[in-house]
């Protein structure tokens, strides 16, 4: 009988129950930066948990300490809350601070809650206006009037004007029309008429004149070639060697270039030697390096 040698039993492989290196390296890389590789083992796990707990406690204390300290120092009354910034407290919406308390805003009749933390807390409805800061009274609109956009006042319709809390019709004189001006008269005269007291009187325009477009000053102006004199428009007498001048001042004409104005008209300018006409063309000046001496231009010494 042949005996077979039995193979020795294989050794049971020991399973490494220690935490894997990557598990702790990923969780707390700051703890292994000073070591070669990652040599953490299971005993380091409590240390990591303790560090996490300390970090969470620090975050909590950072945000909770101001609120706790504030609540210990300042007693917040009912219907109030701590300010979102700074110190102290402020009343809730629809409440106002009175003697360290928050009292509800009393909204009068014909008003509404503004839901704001500032101001009196209410406003009157359209068609009502505030009185004495405590009530809203109705805006009474008279006949031929209307409530303006503010909702707190009234105005008269076009063609009417305010007189003692009423709207009275504007009486137009003959040759007049309603004015849209906010100031001044309620009406204006049509073109060709001017206001005299409560009437529109026709403007008498002299011959060779025309009506002005402005409502102030002289109502008419003389036509070109004419000048005003004693309420009339007389023709401008243009002398020889002159032309009509439209300037509003002067005598209505100017001398041609090379002529100068005299009492009798326009005289020819006698240019001395070494001289020239100036920019106006009605006077002369000496050339450069010459000076004016009487009616001559002498060399500069």
C-alpha cells in the first residue's frame, strides 16, 4: 500500500483590517502632509472626528455669538426685531416706536397701510387729503372742475377759472380767444387787435407797415425802405453812392466802399500816399511802417 504524503495545510491569509490609506488621505490630507506617504491607521480616526467637531463649533460660535451677545445686552420689545446690521432693534411693519415700545399704527378712515418701516405708516386714498396728520377728508370737486392727477386737489375745466372754491365760466370779449397760459390773462386778442382793459381794440397799422408777431412792444413795424416817424412810415432817402441799410439804428442807408458819410451824403475818399481803405471801406489807414499825421502817412522814424 503506497502511502501518499499529505500536503501541509495552507496558511490562512490574514486580511488587513486596517483602514485603507486612501480613505484617510482623502479625508484629512492636512494631517499627512508632513509624513512620507500616508501612514494613518485606525487609531487616527478619533483624532479626525475631534478636529471636525472643533471646526463646526468654531463656525457656530462665529455666527451665533453676536446674536447671543446682543440679546443679552438689549431687550427686544414685543412686535420688534433685532436690526439686520448694527446694534439695537426696530419695530415690525405697521408698528412705530413709542417710549421703547412698538405701538400699532392707527390707520384712519379712507386711508390705507403703506407697509413701510418709515413715515407715518399710512396714506389717504385718492380723492381724499390728509388733515392734521390724523385723518383723511374728502376732496370736494365743484361743478365744472376735476380731480387733478395727485388725487389731493382739483382744477377747473378749460373755459372756467377758480373763484372762491367754485369754477366760473370765463367771459370772452369780442375778437378774443381762450389763452392756455398758466399766468396772466385768461384770454388773448386775435391778430390785429390789442387788449385794452377788458376789450380787444383793433390796431391801426400805418401805410407801408405790417403787424408784428410778438405780443409786446410796438404792434407794427415799417416795411423795408421806410422808417418810423411820428406814428408813420416815411421812405428812406438814399443819397448818391449809398445803399439801403437794414440796421435798426442809423438813418437807413450806408455809403458805398470808397466813400465816407458827410452831412450832405457820401463823398469820395481821397487816399493819401502809402494808405489803404480799412475793413469798413469807408475810412483809410496807413500802410505798415508808416504813421498817421494829419491827412498824410509819414515813414516811421
